[in-house]
C-alpha cells in the first residue's frame, strides 16, 4: 500500500515537473507568431484608416455621389461624410486596441526570451531532489497543496476506519 502511494506521488511529481518545465523557446516562438499576426492586423487597420481619410475628403465624397441624382445633394453628402466618420472612428478604436495588444506582446516576447535564456543557463536537473530545487515557486505551491490534500484525505480515511471499528465492537 505504501509503495503504491509513493508511486502515485512520484508520478504526480513528475507530471507537475514536466508541466512547469515547458521549453522556453517554444513559448518564445508562439509569442513571436502572435506578434506577427498582431502587426499584420495593425497594418491592415492602418491601410483602411488611410483609405477612409482619403474617402472623407469633400472632393471624393462629391465624386462618389456624382452619379446619384437628388433634389437635396447636400443632405446626401452630409450623410456620406457622417457614415465615413463613424467608420473611421471605429477603425481608430480598433487600431488603438491593436497597438496596445502589440505592445503587450512585445513585452511578453522580451520576458519569455529572458526566461528562456535563464533556463538554458541553468544546469539540467539529474535527480528528483535537483528537479525539485529547479522547479519554480509555483511548482512548490502545487506540491504542497497536493501533499496537504493527500494528508487530509488520509486523515479522513483514518477517522472513517476508526469509527467503523468502534461501531463493530
């Protein structure tokens, strides 16, 4: 029984260690790919904003409505200008959000590169004790939480067994 518990604990420890020992270079590459996507989206928004700025000029609004006959062309021009202004404001808001996201990704890439460099500089753990020493503080928290939960379960099981034995007597 003790051997099974120790095997289960060892497997749990190895699982937690592998989760927290994720290769830093993979994370950096994923973040760089996200950064590239964000830059592409930002470029598309900038192009759309430039197109809207060009379309909102009075001569271009006049040209776009040249084939439409109306008794009130001023109202048509004003409605078109309002429509383009609303769309431009929406694109500006999206662009600001995209810029903020890109900046956050740039910081995350820089932090991930530093972390990957620090991981590569550490010696590789060879035994369970060294693995535990190399794991992060968060890993310790999970191990302690798991050990505490196991102790509570064992205590609860012991209480149940004791109660059953006292009832049988």
